């Protein structure tokens, strides 16, 4: 080979080395945005889909693909794609459902506020109709589904923030009886606590920012499909809309998943102890926790003996001022508009996750100004409980 100038060598020397024969025990971080092939003919086979390989990062990346396969296996699905956020993932999941002007999405009234904003404002602007029903009341749900003939039923495995557990099998039966698809946001439960596809869900969505990543250092989302025939539509949504997951985020989330079972075991145990301890506390009028449900659904849907790591409380003085004083008085627990991290966090639903809803609508849903959502971490439960109890005492002091 002809000797090249140093100006050329600083650009090319050492790059495009052969892959090692030894298999890396950890998934490498592939930061390349493009991939080269020995010939244009081979590159064309990749572009056309004849050859399953990587050519451009918007179409796919080996590190991201490894994460997708991990979540696919954990959920027991046929295919999975990763996105730049949970909302991007939900957007793509709904695009898979063949929505047209006049199509109806029947959504649970117990949903993350931004989810309903997505279907009512973004999809609504294209003529898709958003309706709501109480998915915990199956008779009402059947009636409303029969009335609206939805294309999609949309709900959460464990609802945000009142922690109602979805009877996935029953809701799936209602959806399928009408030829509709059931889309389930399973962020709060993760596949460790529940696998909605096994109960009949068609599409499962995760905000991987939360429990899957688990360390508060990555933002992402994942969609898992029950039916492989939906994979081309999901991949097309990923390529054309472009909300693809960063390779660095994929690495962080995939690494977090390795400890998902260990973290959730501890977090669920801590949450149960905290919920039990706070029940009957003078500073609290109500504790929301799936263990306290009297319908038996959590025991059917969730992993036996584990009820999730989220606890929501309503302060006895049910005002924003009391809630903020309680939150401002916390010394260990972190104030953050997120959940699922190894550290315990609190958020105020009325001014964060559900702030876009009117006060009247929040009141209808049971989301009062004194409601605080607690995402329980892996810290010592005695320390978590002590911090929350001292903050409750301070919140009570102004009564």
C-alpha cells in the first residue's frame, strides 16, 4: 500500500479494525453512526432488508439491539424496539395500531397525565377520538367499549398515581371481543412483577427511564409486541419519526436491567413495610398500595408476595401547602418528578405528572392537592421511614 501522509493517517489509522475472535462478556458500546460493507451490492442487501445487519444508526445499532432483545425476552414478546423516551415509545406503539381519522382510543381514566395529553392533543389533531372509562369497573368498561367500538384500549398495569392494578386478562378479553388491541404501559410493574403479554396484552410499553434503568442516569423507552406481524410497522415508526435511543442510554439501561430482580425485591419489601407503617398515621388520611386492594387482582397479576415499590399517600391536611411542607422537610428522600431509582423519591402529582389536568378533573380522578407519590428505594427501610415520619410531623405542626 502506498505510504500516506500524516494528515490522512490521523483520520484513518487504527479505525475499522476486525472484530476480535473472543466474545466480549459485556455488550460493547457501538458509537458509530454508519457501517461500511465490502461492496455496494452487499450494502444494498442491507438497505433493502434482504440482509439483517446494521447500516445507519437511525435504523439500528448493535448496543441498542442488545437492549431490545433483553426486554423482549423478559416480556415474552415477539419483537421489541427502543426509543428515546417512554413517551416516544408510547407514540410509536399507538402508530402500530392502524389509527385513522375517526378511530377511537378508549383509555383508562387512571393514566399518567401526559399519556392522555398525547392521545387527546396529538392524535386528536389528526381526527383520532380519545374516550375514557374506569377500567376497574368491568361492566362499565364493556358498555363503553360496546358504545365507542374502539380501535385501542389503553391502560397501565399499576396506575399512576393511585396504584390500581389492571385485570389484564379481563380487559384483554373485552378488547379482543371487539377486534381492538390492548396496549399496556407496564412501567410501574416491569416484567419482573408482571408480564402483560401472558395475560393477553397486544403491546407493552415501558418508560425505561424508571425501573429498567433504575439509577436516574438515562432516559429511554421500549415497546414490546406480542405479534411479530406488527414488527415492520413498529420499525417503520422508529425509522421515520426518528425518536431513536442513544447508544449511551442503551448501555446504561441494559446495565441497570442486570440488577432489576435484586433491586425490585428490596424495593417491594421496603414499600410494603412503609405502607404498613404509614397506615393509620395521624398525618395521613389514606394510603394507596396494591396490597390493600380487596378485589384480589394484585395477587393474580403481580409476582406472588410482591406488590410493587410505589406508595401514594394523602395527607390529613389535604392541601398543596401541607404537601409541599412535607416534601420540603424531607432530608433523605429526594424530591424528583421521576420514580424507580435506587434512591427513594417523592413527587406531587397535582403539580407534576397531572398538572395539565384541571383541578376539577383531578378531583374527579381522586388526585387531590394533598396526594404525594413515594417511589421507594433500596435504602435501609428504617432510615426511609424515619425521614418520612419526621417530615410528616413538621407538616402537622401548622394544623
